[in-house]
């Protein structure tokens, strides 16, 4: 199995300059940060995605991924796909979009699936936070 040029280039670039590729984390106590964590026990890959939002817009993205080159490349791809998008647009990003952009071999498609799942879990976290805020606002008004 050979990795595509896109996977190799992204993986090597992350190794050489992680900050440039949004490797890191935001303050988890920041009310404008949503987190999605996904793991695949079968292969050991783990992705943690954090979105920094301004209302409905994803202003910034950070990630930490432990896994193979395809998992790390998939993470950098979702960073590129998410920045500046609305939550509705982010929900439309699919694993096949990530896999196609990276030309992932069939044996590594689980990496793009993990990436999509991380996006959906971060969005679910954000939506939970919004519901909690709305609940608290209603409670204050009563």
C-alpha cells in the first residue's frame, strides 16, 4: 500500500511545522469552544477536534491526532475544510470528501470516517452548549 502524494506531503508538513497546521488545543473552558473526540480501537487512531466559534461561524480549528499518516493527513484536511464555514456547512462535510481529496487507499478509509465523526461530535458538543445557554436564559427570565 502506497500513500498518495497528498497524504505524504501533509504528514511531513505537520511533522516539520505543527503550529502551521493547527495542531494544539484551545482552552476547554472557553464557552466558544466545542470539542469532538473519536477513536478507533481496531487501529488505535484517536482524533480530538476543537472548534472555536463565533455564533454560527467556525473561526478557528485545532486538533491532536494520534495515529498513522493517513489519520494525521485527514485531520489537516478537515481543518482546511472547516475554517470559515457555518455549522450547517460543516455538517455537509463527509468522509468521502476527505478520502477523495487525499486519495486514501481503501485500507485507510477508516481515517476519513474518524475525521467526519470528530466533526459531528464537535458540532453536537456545540449544539449541547447552545441548548444549555438557552435553557439558562429562559430560567433567568422566569
